[in-house]
C-alpha cells in the first residue's frame, strides 16, 4: 500500500445504535454531499480536488470508522461534511449520524481519524 494512497473516511456515530440500513443511507448522504461539493466551484475543500480526481481514478477507496458523538462533533467543528438526521425514522431529528472527510492521502487523514476503529 503506497504511502500516498488517497482514501475517503466516513465516521459513523456508534452511540446512536442505528440499523445497518440507516447507517448505509446516512453514509450515502455523506458520499453524495462530499462529491457534489468537491465538484463545485465553491467547495470548501477545493485544495483536495486533485486528490479527489486521483481517488476517483484509482477506484474510490472508502473506509468506515466508528466514533463517539464527541469525535464526530470535533470533526464537524473542523468543517468536514456532517450529516444530521431529519428524524423521520429511527433517531431524533438533528442527530449527528456521519461525518465524512474529503478524499485525501491516507497519511494526512490518519492525523484526524487514526485513533478511531474500523466499523464492523
């Protein structure tokens, strides 16, 4: 695995006890929103556009991690893509369900999420 491998991390709020389907839907929201933003001229992560293109061309590696509410809040405060639920099904409206980082070199992302464990 090259040191410069570009990946996208998704951090799921493990404290919400969401079903597998709910997690899949919330993660899909994060993937969609991050992609639309990165393709936009007004992206807050325009500096990652070259990484995004490399990531796309290399097969779009995604890694899903588990985090506590406080972990997701810290990442959301740094401006990463955060998904809050509408409250129509399993969890309360406004719940912070998933935070996504833009595709970036794995070594750079590890500084932000290296302490979190894989979602299994």
